[in-house]
């Protein structure tokens, strides 16, 4: 999500699901709850069982007291970004592959995981104060690397999404004069803003950019006809299409595949190194792949966790 590159409605993701599906599939569900199949919805948000993961004393010793001193790994995440991070059917419990990763990391360090819901653009400024780390589909960019250190764990591209059949005949190469929905603070929003500048420079109509704090609202804007197209992280876009009962479809090919990473306080090398070692261990022992397989996002797997990789 990414900010994103991310390809991240209603008060909560679960409320979004219940309300929007009752409106004849004119919206999306970030909780993956479908009123027609209670059993399948429960299995789709159950996630990976991390209870068998044991504390690694060597990894735990690497963490500074500022992180492990209270026995809790505090993580900020935007729970509107299924299937990476969203709310279960109760409207309160964070679930998703990023949340499972959080639980696995906490278990390795012998800490209790504490995932706190926050708006996407508020997380990075709060890493190192309110949160120990941020795990919320953050795409690695030069700008973000100035604010935090990153530990990579996934890769994702960006995808444009329109209504099924593309009734408005949208061309993603020319969005001038179109209504485009994006999540606030994402790299997709940045890209659409740049495209809008190009439209103005060429003397064309401006893009009507509809920026929302929650990805659920972004998806709903297109499903309901308020916007012509939305732009988000590839796994998020795919999940949104599935959850709207094929009301939506991807437009064109995925673009800009880039790494996503855990945000760590800038200059906190001990925490960054501990996170890198912990993620790498999960990759090497197979736990990481099992988590991704559980959520159907193994196409975004990487085999090496890196600290502060090169970014454009």
C-alpha cells in the first residue's frame, strides 16, 4: 500500500462488508465476510497459527530495552488494507498476512504482539514513539528512507481497477478529466498527482483525485460509481475484486513491482538488525512462506530480508 506503492466505505472494514454486500455487491469488504457463506468467511480470516513459534534468545538479546523492556511489540498498521491488514468479522480484531508476520516476529522475540489500528499516513511519524515498528504494506521510497529505516519482507506492484467491463472506457495511460480514487499518503496518490500535473501542463482537463484515508472507501468509490478508477497495491486490488463479487476488474498489467518493508525508527540500528535477522529466520525455516500461502499472496515472496535497500 504502498506509503504503498500500494496496490490500501465505512466506519470499520467489517461494517463495510456487511453494508456493502447488502447493497447487491456494490462495494467491498476488507474483512472478507460474505453473508452467503459464514463458514468460508471464518476460514478466510483465521490466518496462520503462530503458537508453535518459540522464543529465540539470541534474537531477543539483539533488541534494545526501549523495544523489549515492556514485554510488548507495539506495531502500527492501517487495518483497511486487506489482505495485508484488516479487521475480522468482529470489527475489532486485526488480521491479514502482515498481522501474522507481526505475531511471528513477536514470538521470536518472546514478546506479546500489540497491533494498533491507525491511518496509513500517521504511522511512519509515530514509529519510535507511539509504535516500536510499523508494518502496513510500506513501499520503500527515498522520501520514506529519510524518515525511517526499513527492513524488507515482501514485494508488490500497483494495479488499476475499474468496474467490470470498463463501461467508462478508461485508459490508464490518459487519466486527464477522469475521477481517480487513491488512498491518502500512498505512492499511488503521489503518482496520480504527478499525472495530474502532466495533464495541466498539456492543457488538458485535470484529474479529479479522490483521496480517502481508508482503502475500503477507495474501493467503494469505484464500485458505487463515484469514481471511474482506483489505483492500489496489486494484492490489495486483487482482494478487492474478489470481495466485490467481480463487480470490479483489473485494468492493464501490474506496474512498478517494488519491495515493501517494516518501518523502524531512523538510526535505531539495533532494532533494524534484530528485525532483519528475525524476518530472515522466518524465511529460512519456511514459516514466512506458510504465512503467505495462508493468504494466497505467495507471489509476493522474497528470499532475502534487507535493511534500507536502494530506492527510486
